[in-house]
């Protein structure tokens, strides 16, 4: 429908060169204030950390991320599950040098934890190709780095990603992971493990990032105090 001159909007409401600026300086300031407030509400001001939905207790968190490099291909597995095992993220792909991406089905995991802990010593991840042929990824962890001890990931009391610490802020810290106050925090966060892997007859290396906190029914962990037998 074409509007006639009589029912066109008045000039002051009509877009023109003067009104083509979508964000004015005043709006920039408003947006910046709104953004800062939004971030503060989720990440907290210095000295505090608020979490959306914190009134509801968190039963558990289970996560696995494994990008691995082999001689002939790369392999990436990403999984996240609720405490009852319901999977909210599931992806397993093999990437070939020519750019082809091959999906490898619905991963099934078997993780062997060190007795008395939730430290993953090794894992077997069952995959399959498009034809349904079973494929097994074998992973062995070598050494590890807790991302919530000094790196700002969730649970780090020193700082967190996205939190404004002041202009020009710098900080250097040294952590003794055997110190009881630090060691007691390690199980309750995301941990990156250097990993040696075998898949399809090849040996590869990469990352085995894992978090297992609280209840996780498929593993048999009932609550936050549960550990491997």
C-alpha cells in the first residue's frame, strides 16, 4: 500500500539525514550504563558475585570438552549433562585436512576416576560413523590445570571473566596446588587435562577438559561429597 501525501507522517517523524544516526552520544552513555548494570547483576561488583537463579540450589554440573589433534585428522567432542543425565549439549566430529566434517553419532562415555576423587585418569568414548560402525576414542590424562584457580573461571575467588577490576589492572599470583586451602577448591570447577589419545589406529594429543560436580546419576555420584570408590 502506498501512502498519500495526506497520511504520511509529519516531517519530524520521518527518517532523514539527521535521523540516520542510530545511536546518539547520549544513547551511547545510556547503553553503557545499562550494559554495566546488566553485567554487574550477573558477574557482580568487585568483592561480590551474584548468580542468576541462585535461590535454587545447584544439584550438579557435568561437562566434557575434548579437542584432539591426530596425524590425519582432528577430533572434537563436546558434552554437557544435567544431574539426571539428560544431555543438553552433544557433539562429536572428525575434521579432515580438506575441510570435510564428519559427524560421529551420539557419544557414550566411560570415565575412570582416581579412587577417592573425581580426577579422570582415563576415558573411553564410544562413537560411530554414518554407517553405524563403532569407533572407540581412548584418552589418558597426563597433567592438569584447574581453570578456577587463578584463571578467572567460575568459582575463582580472586577474579572472574568480564569483571571490571579498574583501568590498567594487573595481577600476578603463584599457587601451590598442594596447599590444603587451594587443594580443597580444585574438585569444584572446570579442569583442563593434557591428554594422550588413540583413535582409528592413530595416536594424538590435545585437551580433555572436564568438570564433574555434585550429583550425576550416570556416573553414580549422588551428591557434592560423592567420589569414586
